[in-house]
């Protein structure tokens, strides 16, 4: 029987503000058993880039990463945000280690090819070294993963945090009984925009298609759910979409086959 592993993915807003970060770290540190955290940090990157006179360009919520922007996101994601989380977890008795994909060669990516849009130095995940991560986890070390990968040729690549969480969960499902939790500002997937209490408790592929056709599920939630169903198909036991304050509870939307 496989050991259980909980992978938590949190958005930038949650980890970038002191009060929400502290609540997140408290909830995460209280989780029993094996765990791993993946974080964003886009708002901090945008803010610091502006201070440096670097304009941030986003297309469909994805950051165009030119050479100067890459320097900013490397500093912010792999440094400022990641190490604040690691230090906060250490203060709560969690022996955490901050990682980018380049550290221990845990996530190798390829630079996204130019099609309609040139995203610049953005990586699409090619492989995740589940054995390296499992070795840390089984020693009681908690990986905290920044949204950066590398191509094996000396280049860091900006990589979507949802994708990192999903691909890491898929890879580790071979070794653990994995629950993947996407945390954001809402209580779950909502059936009524603006109504925080209209959480859809369970989503299957059939219901997902129906809600998309009806316009109930739209925009940025669609790729998040596509990632979720892809993880389930690849062997992840359960995917939950919920708020950061509900970590470790049964609240939120559960993704099922």
C-alpha cells in the first residue's frame, strides 16, 4: 500500500501577503504525513519589475518572459517568495527546502515553441524526477517548489505553477497515493459568479463539459480543471479545488472520474 502524499498549490496573492501567508503556513504545517508545496508569485514579480522600469506583458494570464523579465521572475520566485515560505515553515517546525526545477535537476523543460505568440523564456515540462523528490520526502524534508524549471542547457525557464503542480503530482503518483489541492481565493468552483456559497461539490468530465457549454465554468478556471482531470487520468487519487483557509478539510470541489 502506497504512502499518502498531499501536494498543495497556492497562488501568488496568498503567499505574497503577510496575513494570508501566515494562515496558509499554519494550515499546511498542520497537515499530517508527507507533503509538498508549489507556489506562484506573479503579483510580486509585476510589482518589482515596475520598480525596475520593466513592463510586464501578459497574454491570457500568461507572462511574456523576455530576458529582463526572466531575471526578475528568477529573483522573485526562486528567491524572495520561495525563501519567505521556507523560513516561515521552519518557524512552524516544518523542515522545508526550497527548489526550482534546476535544483537536483528535478524538473526539466523545453522552451515553448513560437506559434501565434512568442512567450519568450517560458518552459513546457518535459519530465519530473519523482525519485529525487521522493528521497527528500521520505527523509522528512518538505519540498517547496518555485515556478521555475530549466532546459539542461544552462537556461532557467519561467513555468506555470499549476502545470508544475500537476506534472509533479502525476510523476509522484507512481510512488505515492497522491492528493493534489489547488488553493485560491474562492471556496471552490462556483456555479454562480459572485456567490461564494455556490460551490460545486463534485465535478466529473461530463459535468465539466456541461458547465463549460452553459458558460458557468469559463476563462482561467477551464485550464485549471483540464489540468485536474489530466492528473486524475494519470493516476493521481484525488484533486481538490478549495480556498487556502480550508486546507485539510473536506470543503471545496472534488474532481472525480
